[in-house]
């Protein structure tokens, strides 16, 4: 049985009552996390309004699903495009380490739009999100760690195109054949060029939005009888061969239905690149406990896995002199200076440091920071995302090491912490409306999709 057929069977057959309680609870947190990111990507990033304004022109007043940041209604494919694009705009959306993918922005927003389109209840929303995470994350693992990135493709912008068709198929009660054909068409839609790294372009932010929009197109055409490519994943010209240097096809379906990659999607406590989180976590905790005078620090060395150095440590002079919020998000030098000077790194703190202008001491700390590749970290990455920080303080070396980051399954964020993150990301929203959302999330299995979204529509 080919991979697409196995995914279609999984999507049509998964039952809410078969889901472990641990999975249901984590999905509730993941949904709330992404909803907060949807709003935050509009409130905090300059690209948010341009995305919504552009879609308003294209959408031509059609309704059916909610844009969470503004409360307005758009056609499901366009509402999901807007929401998913904004969810990834802050690089603050939940992350799957083994697949090196931010699946949540696509998965949750596709599920929300499909639920609104089909008036699905809370249980079906939870099931849809599980289906999306299980497919997208397994596809990312099947590409092989960093094997797709090295070809210039962003798995966040490719894998969830296919999971979206499964989500929509589930909500529309499509047949297995229709879902298989939709995925066959998805093979010609998956994109996600990494060329955005050259100039800090906004392309990356739209990758989840582009793939949710593509999923709606593919599902709708399949329902109309469209025939999609066969063996879209494992074929000689298929997705795994075309998008990866070292594909691992067995990972696409291994343990599907027996274990849950959903649980491996870590909720991010900081709005910076995930490779900076170990640095932030270690140094914030150290500084809170010791409150050292940063002027006594003469040298800082951050050890990262190879790919982390490429993203957050090279070229080092550029990382020591970030010129934009995106530069700062992807700078290990900025991360360690922020942790030392502010002892926190939520959205308000991150943007506040940039808006008020970096102090001379902040700049000095960046200037004395080096970022190096470490073989022992590479040996256990990406199954783990380890990190090490070494600082010379008053002539003495302090070394900090971490293997598990906050937000991961081993160190989960509580629902209260996710609620606080939602508040931080939605500064213009009414607290009464926020609390209504929180109450519905906590009892989602007994709620409707309208129960969840009506409080946000009130902010329009």
C-alpha cells in the first residue's frame, strides 16, 4: 500500500475515543499556542497588515472562516492563508525537532478553517489537528534531517501541503480515493524556497499560508473528479526523491497509528529561532540565580550543532550586528545578550529591546560572543537540540549545558504558561474575550467551533 493511501486511511478512520488523554491535552495547548501566534504575527510584525490587506483584495468579500487577528470572515482557503502566514511570522510557533519543521501554523489553521467550513465540533477539531501533525511531521522525518534544507527547500513550506488535504478530507467526509488524488496534486504544489535567507525576505512567513491554501484547492479539485499523481511520495519523480538528498521513506509511515509525533511538537517559550532557545534558557536561568554584573564578562562562546551555527552564528560579524528583527531572531549573539541584560525573552521584551535601541553594554556583549560548531552536539542532533554556553567571568570560566529545552515533551509548558504567551501576543484584545477562549480550549471536546472563535470575532 503506497504512502498516500496509508495517510488517507488514517485520516478517515482515526477516532477521537482512541486518542490518549496526553495527546488531547497537548493538542489543546498547541491549538491555543498557534491561535496566539496568528494574532501576534499581525500585531507585532510589519508583514501582518500587508498580508491581510492583500488577501482582502483577492478574496472579494467572500466569507466562511475567521481571520483570528482581525475577526473578519474570508473564504476558508484565504482565511487559512492569512492565519497560517501570520502564525509563522514571529518564528514563535511550535516546532518538531526530529523533522526540523514548524507544522503547527499550517496544521492548526487548516483544521480551524475546515472546521468552520463544515461546522465541525471540538472533538473533530482535535482529531483533525492530530491527523495533520502525524502526517506533516512524519513526512519531514522522511525527508531526512536537514537533507531538504540543503537542497534549498523549507519543510515547513512543503510537508503540510499534504497533511492539509487529509485534514480537509476528514472534515468534508471525502473518500480515501479523493484524499489520495488531492495529495497527488499536492505534489505539484509543495514549495518553500529557502532563498529568503539572502535578504531577510518575508517569503518564509507565508510558507504555511501558501500550503494551506494549496490544500483547499487540491481537496476541492479532487472532489470534482481530478486525478492526482500516483505514488506522489515514493515514486521516482515523487516528493521524497525531488525534495531530499538523503530521504528515509520508511519514516513516512513508521508507527503511524501506534505512536504520536503530535506529542513531540514543542511549544516555544521565546520568539527567536529554536537554535537560540538553549542559549536563552540556560543563560536566563543562570542570570536569575546569580545576577552577575555583565561588565565582568570578558568572553562568551556558544556551542551549537552545525546547522544552528549556519543559521544563528555565521557570518559572525553579521550576527554581532543585527539590523532588523529577523536578524535578531537568528542571532545567537543577540540571544545571549538579551538573556544577560533582560533575564527574560517574551515578545514584549524582545521587541522592546529593539525599539528602545541597543545599549552600549548590549552591543559589547554581542561583540565578545563567538558561536562554534560542536561534534558532541551534532552526534545527538536533531533527535535532541542541545547547547552549551561558556563565559569568562572575572577570569573564571562558567559552563552551562542543556539537552532538553523548555516546551519539549520532557519539559512541557503548562496551559497557564501558554495562556500567558497568548496574552503577550494579543496586546489589543480584551481580557474577557481571551478568558472565553481559554475556557473553551479547556473544554474543547464539548464545544463547537463557534464557541471557540466567537470571542475573537468580537475584536473585529
